[in-house]
């Protein structure tokens, strides 16, 4: 069974990518860096994507809470707010749990991570689209909260795209066995 490993090193950082074909398992799901011979979760592509996802979801949450000059910024109607705020609060807790699990060495199941990435992408893309749909006509009429509302929508869509990228990368490395 063919296997392929690539390693590049400098004095401070060593980059290693391993892939194998066939039934063999790979030591790393993503491209990862090791610093001083130790591999860190935050130096892997998966760790960087998780931190980026968490930062973007926190920005969405903060904008929704105090983005209208200290007041609540709406995603749209009641249903849109439910989707936007529910998704951002839920994903914040889930991402924090995933990060802590990786840091203590208890890896969550791959299928769970893939499904959370898929659901996160769908929810954030939906919430961002609803916010842009709600705030675009308000921007034309020069409402006070329209610029912040459009920013909320755009950042939600960017976060959804990052979740979609993480979904595609994690899906590539998932192995499913149906018996």
C-alpha cells in the first residue's frame, strides 16, 4: 500500500504532511506544524480553522448583542433572530467544547465534527443571508442600524464559508464503514 510523507524543517518549525492509500491510517488528519519537536493542536490546519470559527462566531454574537450603538442588532424578524442568535450561541459552546477536548487529548468523534461543521455552515449562511435581506432595503432608506446590520450579515456569511471549508476538509479524511 503506497504511502507518502513530506517533511520540511527550519530551526523553529517543522512541517510534516502524511498521506497513505488503501486501508492504512494516516497519523494526521490535516497539515500540521510542530514547534521544537512537539506537535500542537493550534499549529494544525484544523486548530487554526477552529480558532478562526470561534473568533468569527464570537464577533457575530457580540454584534448581535451590542452592534446597534450598544443596543441589540437584529438579523431580521423573530424567526431570523432565533436562527442567528441560536446558531451563534450554540456554535460558541460547541466550538469551545471541541477545542477543550483536543487540548486535553480526548478527540471527539470525526462524524460529530463533520456534522457540526455542516450544520454550522448552513445556519450561519442562512442567518447572514437573512440579515443582508433585512438590512439592504433599510440601508437604502438610511436607517441608523443598517450598516452594522449589513456587517453582521457579511461576517455571518464569512463564518459560514469557513465552516463549509472545514466541513469539506474534514469530510475528505472521514472513513465510513457500513455493515
